[in-house]
C-alpha cells in the first residue's frame, strides 16, 4: 500500500506537500513521511504499548517507579551501551571536570545557536497556537525571547468539531500560517474578525521560533501509511522542517523543537532516530536540529540522566512543565494513594521545589563543556493567570494587579532557585553579596533565565521579564525595594514594583532562597556532596533532608475538601466544553483566584485524574464544608450558596458525585442566563440615546401632552434601524456552541464513574466531538466497556467499524 492523504487536505494545502529543495537536496514531503513511518512505527508502537503496560502494572509504586538498577543497560542512537551507573558517573565526571572515558555533556559537537541559547537570551517564552494568524502576530510582537508554535496541549484542533463548518482540522491551516509567516507573507495590515493587526517588528527582532511537536502517542488520521494513521510526531517534524528550513536559515535561525511527554529512554531514542533520519535526508550536521525538552512527566525523572545522554547532541533546555507534572504524579499513585487538594500543590510545595532543583542541577551537570561553558539550562514553568479586559462586565479587571504581582513573584522565585554556588570550601549558607564581593571562593551559576508565559499582554509580560532579565546586582535591590500596595475592594495587594512584603519574605525564607535578613542565599553545592552516583541520588544534604526519590515522589500530606472537589469539577467541565468546541487553549474564570486562568490539556489532566482517584478510593473529606449552588456575585455567576453540607469524614461516593454533577448543571444554565442578560443590556445600551430622545419629547410636559404613547413607541421603533439592531445582535453572539454543555457533563460522568482508568481523557473528547448526536452516546458507552465487548458489537454491526479504531487510539492500544 502507499501513503494516503486526506483529499480535502491535499486540495486546500497543496503547498505543504510535494517536492522541495532543502539545503540543496531534493525532498518529497509525503515520501519522507511514508519512509519514516515504515521504518520507525514499530518502535513507536512498542514505546506507546509500554506506557499502557506500566500504567496497568499493579506493583507498588516504590517498586515499579524505582530509579533504574545501577547495572541496567541503555543504548543510544549510535549503538553505544552504558549502564545506569556509567551514565550517571559520566555526568558527575563532567560536572567535576574529570577527563574520563565515561565523561559526556550536551552539545559538544554542534554548538547551540546564539538565538536559542537559554542563558544568552533571558526572558519569557510564550506558547500557543498559530491559528488564526492574529495569534502568530501577537506572539511576534510580544516582548519575549522565544515563541512556541504549538501542535500539542494548546494547539489548533486536530479534529473537526461537529457544527463548526470546517472540512479539515485547524492544525492544517496553522501549518500553512507558519510557512507563510516565515516566508514574509503577512498582510499589512492584517484584518481578522473585524479587527486590524500590524506586525511591529522587523524580522531580525522576532523572538526565536520553536515548534512544539505532538507526543509519540498522537496519531494523524489525515495521513495513513499502509492503511494505518501515521504517527503525528513524524508528520509534524517532516512538514515543519522541509517547509521552513530555508526560511529559518535565511533569518539566521534554525529548526528547533519542543518535545513533550517523553517518559523513558526508549521513547527518547526513537525521537532521536526520527531527527537523525531527517538530518541525513537533508544533509544536515548531526545535532543541527536542536531540542528543548518538556520535563513534564514524573516518570521521566526516573531516567532523566539517560534521556539527557541519548539527546546529548541536541538537547538545549529542559522546561519544568508544572501542570502535566502534577497530573502525572496523581496518576502515578492512582491505585495506591489519593493526593490532597491539587490546588494547594503549587510550585513552592516541597515536592515541586525538589522537581525544579533536580532539573536545574542536571542541566548544570550535563550542560558544561570541557572549557566550563554552559550549553544548556533549565526553563521555568507556565505563568497561567490571565488579565481581564477593561470592558469586563463584572469589572474583574480591577483585580489585575494581583495577576501582575503573581507573575513577578513567580519568576523571581524561579530565578533564585537557579542560583547555584559550587565551592570546595566547607561553608554552610552564603549570600549572593558574599559571592559578588569575593568573600567566598567558588563559582556561581545563574541557571533559570527563561520561563513560560501564557499571554502576550504587555504589562503582564513586562512584570514577568523583570526578574529574569535583571543583573545579579539588581536582584537583591528588587527584593529590598520599598513595600507598596494597591488597594482593591478594601484589600491591599502588593504593587508589581514593590519589594517583598513580610508574608512574601517568610515564604522565600522558608524555601531557602533568602535568609532572615532578606539576603539572597544561593544553593551551595560542594563536589563531595555528589562525587558518586550514590551520593547524587541519596545525599540528604542535597535534597532537603530526604533522598531524591522521596523528595520527588513521596505523596504529600494535606486536606481533601469538598470545596476544592467542586472547583476541580468546575474547571474540568468548563475546559472540556471548550475542547468540544475546538478550543484547546482556554482562559477560564477561576472563581477561587478571582482571575482568568489559562487551561489546556494539562490542567484538564490534573483535575479529571484527581476526581477519578477520589471516586475510586471513596476518599474521605477532611474538613467540614458544603457543595454550593450558583449565585450572582461580584465575580460573576459562581458556585457560592451552600446547598449540601458535607461533614469531615464523609466519603466522596457516587451519590455525592451526582449531587455535585446536578449543581454544576444548574450553574451552567444560570451562567448562560447571565450571559444573555449581559448581551441584552449591551444591545439595549447601544440604542439608549435614541430611546431617550423619544421619551424626552413624550415626558417634557405632562406625560404625553404633546406626544402620545403610540407616537412615542413608533418614534422609538423608527429610530432603531433593523440592520443596526441585527449588527448589535451579531456582535454580542456567544463564542461557543452551548449544545455541547450537556455533552461534556455526560462524558465526565462516564469517565469519573468508570472503573477503567483513561489516561488521555482529552483525546476522548476529541474523538467524540465530531460525531453526530445520535451516535455519540453509544460510542461514549463503548469507550468504557471492555475491548472484547466493543469488538463483538462491531462484528455484529451494532457499532460502526471506526469505533474500534477510536477505542484503540483513546487507550493507546497498538498492534
């Protein structure tokens, strides 16, 4: 069989396919996709199957999720075989400057391009889809150092929502937009949805572009090889590289990828093979295609030195993917333990601090070259709170000061975590001032210079950039600035340019980032603390009094509250609704924060996985509380009125879940009713002056002495033109299809009450969204049935054959 491409895709996007000349080589896009799929699909399938097997493995977590045995062997793309001990020892030798046969480091053979270097380009990275083109223009115009055009968690939809009017998935238009933008084909001005956009920067000033590819587990149903969907990572890498290599090189840049969801060395190896095959096809140097890693899977931490070793020719930075990481921890323990409220497990929690420090230390140890220069660095996590628009109907924009302060504090904390002072002297704590003034001997590394942000809004980006771009001398001065507050509704919020408040100082002191006098205290590491593999993993002095495994993976203690359970369901249902509508990056009104919060598949994973574990274990609520009904408040229509009292000690059963389900459905209709009220008021407000003029004449003396009620009504009706009223109705239309509201509720009920654990619950929504209403219910039921039952129903003709293919896709079942 040959490669089959969706005819509609070929018809609409022919410029993405066919023969191209790249680096002087002739390349045919579809032929390269076909070859790579045939060569590597079996390895990809094996890696994906291994994920499912590990997920279903019922051994205790401490056994199945242990660090590798020291003598466990791993192989790289050149066929080199090393044990875990040898790989870790080589990492230590590199850090200590020992020239041994085991020593290795990142990017020794092909240098890191200046525009990609994480330490030479301090500031924020922005991620998001490049569809429609306005989003690409927003990213380019933003004051960020790099932009991640996303085909993963917040990507353009890989599916066609029913009723959307599309004939192909939005990801295809995004791919064409990337090609057009890089080739300079951007209309100026560009008009979209009645708004006008302008590109404000010349090409040399653009942020560095990094393409965020789909994970290994994603399939591309628009491209089939030998009758089966091609791995989406292959189609994404090939289409992006072949179509954009020349334009990127002309701009002084290169082909760079952000790789998500990697969990094991086997997965890293097959990705390395894909990239090497593309390099060979295009005649590129080994390691010319560079990688940034999304370190977002807890399981990846077990093998992080090995993954770095396999990607050593090309890995440039490793991002702390905070949301998926938390979701993966909850998932890791799903059969054994229930996590406390995930809303309380922020990046300052001990388990998340260990995660950030581990990432930073490994980037330091592997990133050094033989001359002591750093070729890699860690990248901070997403700042996901969004600003409210100035025309927000509830004036929630008055709380924007809180969001600005939050991102400044978030990025300051990350920057301080990345200050690592390496010394051979037997010293305890040292201050940054001690280091800068030469009072202590050693070398200071400044590692966290980049971090993620969810919105290009100017004031928000400026607040996040300041701590990342500041000099070392400026960092201490920022902390010591006078404390200033902004008062909102009688509540004092620290101003974005305030020094640390007393409460913030206490937090930073508890984290070990400053001392009792407010002086910055770098992480002090002596070579003897990690001069053997055993010490790196077991030295409690390194990991806050614990061994590394316990610091990273031991489930935290904490409360499980009914209020946070309801909040988790609210966030999951609202994001799932957006996903059904084809919006994978969704800013949702978070009533707990009083802010808009950017959600994607990662946040959905946290809340849906946590809720599933609560029901499976019938978890006990630890505090008295109540499920709440909807009420209109200063934050909008939110769950606010106590309806169902839930005492401490009560179990979260299906009966209690049904009450939660009912209350959320009640909230949904109350929310829509309020949206309609707001639209009605805005429409009426537009014609207020016309109505006032007619009423003024009617009421100017005794009512209706000079103008009767009938004449007044006629004058009002004549003053409002039908076309103006129609325009007002259109301009206030809702953005999404409300008929999907009960659909997401049915999906959540099926998922959360099923004994079958579904890892990729967002993928289930994508599978169901395109289906006709009359088919969706039966397919949903099939998704939570044993596979043999689904196979039987297909054979009997009671389900269509595509249902079995969807089932296998949703559950990562590979032949």
